[in-house]
């Protein structure tokens, strides 16, 4: 019986893929705009030819269903700045130079920089106990939690029901975490705090910043306004018209992406989690008004104003790339604090996502394999394809955003991976 079922599954996949090859490969001619400059010691023909050709190919092959932006810095110089497609395909609204997009979990890296600046100022240390500035947090066995554990997803507060009615009430949210019993002993496991991370970091910032600012206001006043970065944790209502419309992948899109590279998808784990109500699904459903898997609530402009530093940062890929280029160049932190931020990573199986990803003080390391070389990329991916990364060895910083959400996290989005291969073709050719 099982063999017969598997046989029909295989036949169905083969037929579906054949249909996709014949009828669904091509997309509309995209509106692609932007700027490409020559990388130092790299030919202009290589840099422009690879980047713009593959960026355009993502649309022509039907991989980009909406719009996207891709920005690259090399040794302090912006060498790629591309955008194209639709900010809202249904209404034919084009993706413009100043179109904003939800960054999803890439926002976590922005929040981590805010905490790092407070560390740099001597307001706290990564190995400080959270109870040093938030005594009530230590209840129910959480007294040993450090700032490092909190930023590295080891607090064991992965899921907690938080309603929209208290989403902007930091005192009410503080009580939620103070009274929470850990899901397991803190520090013993790594478990991705997909959404709760944002509120936990906000508490750290509020309680250590001398001005008692929220993480969104801290970022705005200390970083965004200083460098004129179009990125927001708490978007002003008057700017919501610039935000792209997010679209969920259909079953057909899922099949396309799966067939492109099956090894990127742990299907059995997701099915098991869904059927058993596992940790991954608990985390995804503990804040029902933030929904982006089965439903999509993040097109609601009422949510854009909420300072949620786990998933609701909104901005341009250009701003993300510039922010992380300034981080790489030593403009945001001292050398000592930068080393603290980018070291002491823990590699352990994530009990929520099942992934083996080195996690540190709010950033992650991802290895990227191109031809016969491996490159270590520092930063953070986000749901649906969002990503911002630094390659310290090669002096590279890049960011990618899109609103036609891909299946899973940014590190496996085939549109993003194609652009990385184009970029590293040039790096290897130096």
C-alpha cells in the first residue's frame, strides 16, 4: 500500500514538473532599474553582466512573483543597487527606488546592533544577568539567563500568547515574560524565538538606555537619522503607502521550489510538526495577529506602526545594506565590541526549526558554497527570502528583499542564491 502511494506521489510530481516546464516557466518582461559600478580589480563587464542578468532572469523565469531589490557594497563602495518588478502586482504598482518591504526576521540583526551599541557605551555586557537591570524577569527559574543567552535564543521563551491589545504596552509585555515558566531549563537548548525575540530585546534596550527609549526609537535616533537610513522599527503611518504588498506562495509555488532543490526542504519534519502541533507550529501561532504562513496579516498598515523588533522592521534593501556596511567598516561599534558581537557562536541543533546554524549575539553565520570555495556570511535571514549579510574576508556587504514570498527562510530562496552565485563569480575571478 505504501509503495503504491509513493509511486503515485512520484508520478504526480513528474507530471506537474513537466507541465511547469512547458507552460509556467516564463514571466512578464520585468521593469528593472538601478545602478551598477565596477568593483575594484574586477571587470565592469563581469560585475554588471552577472548581477543584472540574473536579477532579470529571476523575473523572466517566474521565480519572482512580485518585486525585489538587491544591493551590494564592496570595500565601502556601492557596486550594485537594483530594484524591479511590482510592489503590488494586482494593482500594477511598480517597485520603485524608495519602495519599502517587511524585513521579517532580518529585523533581529538590526535590533542586535542596537544592543551592541549599548554594550559599546558600557551600559551592559553580554555576560550580564538579565536580572541586573530587570529583576522581575528572574522568576520561575530564569534568574541565570544572561544577555548573551537572550540574544542567542537560549532563554526558553519561544512561544507565548501575546494579543494585539498589549502589543505596544511594554509594561504589560514585561509581565508576560516575568510570569512565564520556561519551556525547558534556560541555556540548555537553542530554540528560535521567532517573534518573542523582538519584545525581549526591547526590554533590554529600554532598561539599559539612559533615556529609556524603546528599541525602535533608539534605532531611529542613534542610527537611522544619523546616517539617513530608510529603515524603521515602527513605521510612521504617513509612510505606509510606500510599503509593498506581500503575497504568500501557493501550493504550485511550493512544488516549483521543492523540485528545484529538494534537499533544501525537510518535508518530513514539517509534516510531523503540523500533525503533532510541534514546537515550530506553536511558535508560529502564539501571536495570531502576526501571521504569514497560512494567512497574511502583515499587509495591514495598522501593524506597521508597532515596534516589533523580531519580524516587523520595514525598509529598503539599500538601507539594510548600508547599515551593515557601516557595521563592517567600523563606523557603528568599536573594534572590541564588534569582535564580541561577531564571535562566541554556538552551534547546536535548534529544537524549534531543526536547523544547525551558528548563533551568537543576535546574528547568525551561514556558509555559502560556490564552485570549490566556501564563504562565511554573517548577518540574518528572514522569512520569504529576505537577507542581509557581511563577508568579512572579501569586504562584501549585501541585502536582498522581495514581496513575493518564497517557501521558508531567506538562506534557501532560489532567487537570492542565484544572485549570490552571480556575485561570487566576480569574487572568484579577482
